[in-house]
C-alpha cells in the first residue's frame, strides 16, 4: 500500500527511474509509462480486473484518493493487485 501511495511500486516507471529496467513503458499494454495511475486506472491489459473492481466499489470510489486511502476499499484494491499479478 505504501509503495502504491508513494509511487515507489515495482512498476516500470519507478524501476526505470532507479535504473533497474531500461524503459518505463508498461510491459502489459506497451503503450504508456507504467505509473501507479496507469496501472490502476488506464492500462488496457487490466481492463477486466479494473471493471470487476469498479463494480465492487462504485464509480464514486474509482479515484486514487479514495482507492488508496479508504479503509473499506483496501481489500478490493489488494484483490485487484493480486489478480493482475504485476507485483
């Protein structure tokens, strides 16, 4: 959770900044830098899991502030992370 909140998650954009990988490009969609925001809200490769998350938490909570801070949403966030198998 702390990694997602700070942007220091093992996603390509951060790993590229610390020179652990050559490119910040998302390995799943290969279209955009893989930032936390991209991973959670934009990546086309995770659309199915994101849609499941959306159905569980509702439109009002599909934003970084709610998803990363609301205690009752965390179990849904962690399920998304687990199902996408990116960490």
